[in-house]
C-alpha cells in the first residue's frame, strides 16, 4: 500500500505504540496528546503535534484512542466525510456510564447481572445491610479510570463491601459522584471483542484473558492491566450470545473501531460485565503482534468502511507489562525520584517489544510520562506454553532500574480452557 497520512488523537497518550508501528510500516504519522504531563510520551518515535485540529485536512485517516467525549468529535468528523476510527456519543456512554451499558445489553437481549446504581454512599451501605450478599463496587465516569477503586467483595454478608463504602465516603466522595453495586458472580473471566467497520464485524474475533492484579497468583491491588493472553477465533457461542447482538445498533451508530465485552461465564450461563468501546491497552499492541496484515493497512481500510482481510497468526499471543514505581499508585515524587528518565537497556536486540510511557533521547529509550507503565513485551506460539516461553525469554534481555512484572501470565489458561470447552463457549459456529 502507498504511504498514507495518519493522525492519532489521544487524551493521555495511550496509543503511542500503534503510532510507532504504523511509522515503521512506512506511513506518515502525526500524534496529538491532550494532557500536558503526557505530551512527551512517544517523542522521538513519532512526530508530535500541538493541535490536532490543524492537521485534519492533512490526514487520510484520523484515529481516536479513548472514550470520555472523544466519540462526539469522531462522529462530527465522520459526518464531514473524513475516514475516522472512533466512537459516537452513544458508544462512549456504553463504557463511561456503567448503568447505561447494562441497560443497553438488556435491551438487545444480552443477559445481565443484577446491579444497582447509587449517588449516595449512605444509601448504598443501607442497601447492603438490608440485602447481605457479595457485591462488586464499580465507580462510573472519570473515577472508573482509577483502577484501585474497583472492589470485589468476598464476604457472604457484605461486611467488607460496607467497610469499603464507608472508607470511600470519607476519602473519595467528591471524585465518585455515581457508582454501581453489582452482584458478584463466580466463574471464568473472559472477554470477547472484534473490529467493526461502520456496518458489520470483521472476522476473526478476539478472545482474551486479562490479568488485572499486580502480583502473580492474582494477588495485590487492582491495576489497569498487567498482562493479557489471547487467541483469534471464528464466531463462537460466547460471541454470538453477547457482542454479536449489538451489531444492528453499532451499524445504526456508524461505529468504527474495536469493541470488547468482558464477561464472567460458568455452567449456568454468561454474565456480561462491561463494554470497552475503544482499543484496549495493552490489548491492541498484543493484537498487532498477532496480525499478519500490516496494522496501518488494516486501520486504513477499516476507517474507510472496507472489509480488510484480517490475516492473523494461529495459536496464542501473550503480552505483559513491565512497570516501575510507583505503579499502580499515583505518587509524583516517587516517580520522579525512582523512575523518571531511567534508561531502558537491551542486552541484545529483542523482538516483540512495544512502547508505552517511553521517549527516544539520543537513540536511548527513556522512561517518561507519569504512570510508571513502560513496555509491553509479547510472545506468540502454537501453544500457550510456547507463547509463555517466548515472552519470558525476551524479558530477560531487558533491564530497567526497579522494573517489575508478573511471571504467571497465561497460567490461568490451563484450567480455564477446560471449563470453557466443557461449557461449550469456545465452540465455533
């Protein structure tokens, strides 16, 4: 494909790695980041711009990397005839407003877990006392980006949820104006996602397993993500009973991009949790590692409403994050002292490495940004064990002061796959 002009628009600098991959494929890329503290994320790897509006006429394709109001901008540009990957106000709400997302699932025939929406901590505490059970606390809106605030109750009488609600009322009341209590369901956590071209889904679909806890063994605080294992699949029972049912509405909206639905499944059925109506991070970088079609070519055709042939690797892909202090916590002083401007050292050239909060200075990779999320390292293989072996051998070639990562990404698959196959959710249709 002839070189095209790609304009990437970001709030927090999430999609820098894909910008870099598209640059390496020979395309022209300009990258805008809104947040001042994140503006040098990706610097040196890709051309940064201070105003995305000034670049609209230059761009052949415009790509938004988030929700939180980006859908309205994407829709407006699409209505002007631009080729855009991004959502709509409706698709933003699927993710930003948890209650709305649940009601839309219900409306389209997708079974949902019982949930209750609250704007008062006192009312929520009263509710749990009157209806003792295990619940999950899920903040809505901007607060849901603070991953440590998601709380999964363990006690049958709900006393741990009551305790946490009381703590949040004291410390977070102003930042959590709306939140949801969702009944906890036990089973295998699995997500199903696919790309949508404005009228229909593009196959194959993606089945993935997120690992959100900080430490191996699923211990420690929740993070945005520590690693993901995945594979590509033809249509299956899990997809057809959930995300596929949203196809008419997504077509009506003219949605273009990737959409994902996280679920808990067990022998009794599928319990959808929440939509991600955008690229996932680090999901999109791991997916790129598993694509045989150049991602620039794929995104170009997708944005124009085409049906790009999504050729992918067979088997499995794993991606895991290498992070530095204070991740997953927000402590600017600790980040400044322990991590900022640390140099990333490669013992030998290493494939499968994707950037997150990194910039290029005098040919050196340097830690930047504010989050402490530095690299995604990927591995692929015909079996999950082969993918694990490759990704962990690649990490041995990387040194960053104070770096840490999980050593068990993919281990869950061996038990989860037996359950999922036994229940029939992965059966291709």
